[in-house]
C-alpha cells in the first residue's frame, strides 16, 4: 500500500472498527493544492467506510470530476495488492445557480433547491444534510468551467448528531487546516469512584500551523469527565508538532456515559469533536465472599506440610491462605478465619497478622492453660497471600478454618460476581434455648429462621451472628452453616464442659423454609457435638444485592486502641454495671466510617460477667445481646463488629465484678457512597426455630 499522509486518529483504551492505514507525518505541502480533508469527529455510521485523512497527490490517487452546473466531485483512491479503497465528496450548487465565493450554502444529499453534499466511502453512503462554504472559484474565461475550487463542508447523516467536516482544494492556492488527532477516548469499564487518565493528541497536518482555542466538555454526560491538563489551548502549533489535552473519567453511575471533547482549532468548522466514553460499574472492593468453611491448618496432624507438633513459646507459622479452600489466589485484601486453640500448656495468646509485616502488640485468641476454644479472626493478607500465626508462651495446637474473604481488587468481580456489603443491625437475640425450647442434644441439628420482612428477607446472603454455647455437658463444638448439605467438618464454637463460650460467625443463609410467610426468609442451622444450650445474637447481615447504605471493609494490621491496664483508650478496670465510652483514633477512621471490626478481650474479671459493645451517640440503648461472657478469672477474647456514633465512639458495658478491657482494631467498615440513600434498613420482624 502506498504511504498515506492521513489523519488516522489514535484510539485510546479500546479498538474501533476502522481500517488500519499507516499514517506518516510529512512536511507541509506546497501550493497549488489538490487535497481532500475528511475528519470524522464524533460521526459513527460511516466510520468503517470513510477514513479521517488529508488526502493529496503524493499519498493517494486524486480524482477531480467536473459536471454540469458547477457540479464538482473530489475523490482520493488508494490501492494495494488486494484492496481498492476510496473516499469521495460530491458538491453541486442549488438548481440553476453557480458557486459564489464567500457564500455558505445549506445542503442535503439529495440537493435540488439547496446545494448537494454527499459522502461516499468505498461505495457506502448515507442520506443527510449539512453546509458548503465556498472559498475560491476560478473559471476558464471562455467556457466558464471551473479551473480551481476551494470549499469547506460539514455533514450529518440523517438521524445522527455526529459530524463529518473537512476541506476541498483543487488547483487552489488557499491554505487549509488539517489535524491528525486521537479519534476517540474510550476508558472502557471503570469502577465508580476510580479515576483514570488518558490524553487526546493533536498534530497539525495541513499547510499552515494551527492556533488552538479553548477546550471543553459537552454532550450527554460531561460531568462524568474532567479536563485536567491542556498543552494546546492558547498556543500555535507548527505542522508536524504535537499537543495534548488530558481527560480523566469519573463515572457517576453504572452503565455507559458519553461526552464530547471540544477543542477550538481555527478550522472552517471551528472546533474538533472527540467522543469520550466510559462504562461505569460497581466496584467489589471491600465486599465479603463466604467460602467453605475450609480447613487450612491443623498442627495436630501436621496439615499442611507442618511438623505434627504444637507451636512452642515464641513460635510462629507462616501460613499460605490465598489460593486455598476457595480463596482466590489474587485480589484478596483480608480473610475471615476461625482459629481454634486446643491443649495449651500455659496461659498465653495467639496473634494472627499479615505475613511480611512486623508482629503487632495485639492478640487474636487469649487463653488459659488447658483451655479449648476458638475465635473469629479477620486478618489482612500479606502481599505474599500469607498470614503469620504466633504463640506467646508454652505450647499449643492451633486449628485454622477459613470461612470467607474480602475483595481487595476488582479482579475478584470477574470470577466471583458481587460480594456482600455489611449492614449493621441493632444486636438482636434470635435464639435462646434456655427460655424457648430445649438444649440441643449431642449430635443433633437444629434449624432457625430470621424474618426481615418481604422486601429484605431474600437479600441477606450471610448473617453476622454471635453464637454462644452455654453450660455444655461435655467438651465439644458447635458448627453454624446454611443447612445445605451435610454438617461441615469445620467448627464455629469450641467449648469445654460447663463453660459459657461465645464466638462471632459470618454464616451463609438459606431461604427455603415453610415459616408461615409467602416469601422466603433467612435460615441457618446449628450442630452440636455435645448437649448444650445455645444463645444466638444477630449483629448484622452481608447483602450482595446492593441494598442502600451498605458498608465496605478496609483491613488494617491489628492495632491496639484500648488497654485499661495501661490507660490506653480508657483508664482502670471497669466496675459492676459500668459503661465506658471509647473514641477511635483519627488515624483508623474516615468520614465514611460507620463500624469497626475488633477483637475485644476481658482480662481476669473478678466475677462471671457479660461485656456488651454498641455505638455511642447514636441514640441506641444498651442491647440485650452480649459480646463476651467470661468466667471469673478468665482472660478471653471475642471478635466484635461495632458501629460507631457520629463522634467515632462506641460504648462498652460490664455487668458484674470488675474487669480490665483490651480492644484491637483489625479494620473498618465505610459507607459505599454509590448506594447511599433512604431505605434498606434490616430489622428483625420474627425469629425462631424453623419447622
């Protein structure tokens, strides 16, 4: 194919269906000019047939045809071994008239009473209208036929607002403006709230330099884009030189948003029109995905590839999590684990923290010698997809089950869809077998339901529950799950005989229940290996359907914000029936933060007691639900997700005796602004044992 001096605009971030013709920036042409300039701007219909370009005799076969009545057609042809392509512009003055210099003629593709203007791209055309501005007419003195012609034109296909414009020069000494420029800015798919930048480039390719004027955004959705840099406006750019206008996309809603980048260029039409598009979508970053539960570590059996031995004093395990037990290998910010301690030889604690980071002054599970128990642990993943499991003193076996993860990038979206947003619920007691029904027998399964009403019951994909085993007859475990399939091998609460042992759990729910409604209600099941009473409190739901006012999770390395022993966060032990208010450090929250994920520890209470955590300054009374139920002298921890009030504070209430308090923050829940609005409050209508 011949070298073509063409305006083959660069396509940014997407591919247009446009023939790939090579463009070479040559020196400015010299008069007399025979040139056909075509600029497709934001035109679409003939985009695959017409080519943006400045066609002249040294880059294409130029074909000028004269007809009766000043009819003039200028075409540009180029060929290679297999293709013959051509672009043609035809102009005819109104019936019975001749071209007059300086006059602008209204035109249609049919002509007649108005001028004729038609476009042909290798045989493809469209009906349309526009205008022709005549700039030069030279005639043979004897025949009055045209010997030179210059005009500017602008054309729209019927039913389309997109513009084609350009210049016609035949045997003309009049200079002309032409630009090689980016043909389209297509940002592709972009998450709401994300910002990306691309540039539109402009290079003069006509016979004279171009002085650029103002750049602006218009069209249907200009608010979805911003001009952030501009090296064109107010400058005169020589032929062959380049300038840029940089645009950012900030989509304001899902779906396609379109705008036009306008740049004044001193041409006959006066400006370039560059289409700008973006496809907005809801990010999944910070949303929750339930898995399993799946076992990923058990020191009792040496799984996986570990010594079959407890973790000794000061010992730690570097545990691979990403890529195992249905946790994706990439794109995960944090995982939710159930960490069980069994057979410890000394009073100690286990800390789970991101691999590759310094071990924090924080604990995940606190226990006494001989203790059996578990805790729900949310932990940020290290960059290598691992976490560290550290034991402070003595030796202990540790079992780790993964129950869910939070998305850290939109790579998760393509394989896993939309995750769940967290919706806090005022802590509400759903189950208490001490007062309703009987203890769960050893080896038995009980199914329970929670009804949020017809609008929201089907939306709660997972329930955030505080599950407490009360006075079991023997040591054993509870497992909470959706009830679908058999009982999972992983445990939710591990308990000793006669103890009161709570644990936070995020439990997938099921909707199949004959519970006296015409709509599906959320159900879950509990299995107990030994006979025990059970108390279940609801603290929130994970909703994958973008119900308004959902919260997204941002993990942090475990950070201690309360230690009443040292006066951090609050000073001195909490006495009986005492409420303390704790304010979150500014570094851990933002204006959008509405809840904190924490590990709360009671340290050596003098009596058996109950600790309750709830938002401060939000007009809520103390809930009847509990977060911790420690026995006298017991140092025990439990995960808690607590809302914070407008002053970024939460309350902690101690029921009996005195106890010291420790709280470590592992992340925050922020309002996702693109679903903020009225409605969408999950409120329990009914709850109970399902038939």
